[in-house]
């Protein structure tokens, strides 16, 4: 496996972790990031424009989209639990 394949695999993994709404700290644990590098790793995922951070945040955004769509569908069908959440989405626009 060449380094490009490894990088593509890492980007897919970061998007998967983001989609699962995992915290940077939990991701660091799964990736065996040394504790001395933990603060930098977590900050980089939250604020940088590195390919890994963008893949992570893209996964988060896709998960939020799926959740929002499902909640709106339920609210339209009259779900009393989903309607307040859908209302909050509207207020946040």
C-alpha cells in the first residue's frame, strides 16, 4: 500500500469518525495518538484546514444533515418529540 492509499484510508476513517459524532479525544485514542500530542491533535481537528480536519468536519455535517432530515420528516408526520426539535432548527436559520 502506498502513502496515497494510506492517506485516502485515513481521510475515509476521519469522515467515518466525524459521521459517528466522535470527539477528537476519542479519535486520538483510537488512532493511538501519544498523550504528549493530544492537545495539538484535538485543536488541529477543530480548527485547521488540513485534509484530515476537513474530512472529520464533513462527516459531522453529513451526520447532522441526516439527523435533521429524519427529525423534519417525523415532525411533519406529527411526532410530538420531533416537532420542538424541528422548531429549533427553524429558529437557528
